[in-house]
């Protein structure tokens, strides 16, 4: 059956009502997902609706004891740290560009000539 194993939500039957109020039979299905969960220490697959997915304790993807044993065997080597190169300082602006910026701000008399 199409029923949530956690909350018992199931299929609802009703009418699809059009703009002209024509009624036709319709089925509303719950949004069920198959989830592997820990139940009494065993991993079991259940069907849970999306609202119950938050409440369900999901089973770990793999056995953690094996991962811990492998991590203990692997040797960790120190990593060499490379020096970060600093970028060269930006060159000063050209005289024409400096004068153009001053003109925009209104600090220079526009009648003076460029050199």
C-alpha cells in the first residue's frame, strides 16, 4: 500500500473541480521516499513522507568502525608550506590621467595647458 510507515499518511480521494465547477474523481498521493533507518540497532528500509524525513534517524552510509581502523593505519606526512609571492606595487598614474581626474573633481583650471 502507498502509506507512510512513520505517520500513517495515505492516499486521499476527492474531486477535481474545474472553473466551470465540473467535478471529476481524483486521487491525492503522499510524497513518499524509501529511506534506510536504524530500528532497534538494525538497518531497515522504510517508506516515509517528506514531512517525516526530518524525524527519521537515517542509517550511516558505511560502517564507521572500518573507517576509523583505516584512518589509524594511514600515516600523516607534514606538508611543505610555499611562500606566497607578493604582487609588485602598482605604477603611478600618468600625468594626463592625473590631470583628467582632477578636472572631473573641479580642482584644476581647465585653461592650463598640458606639458
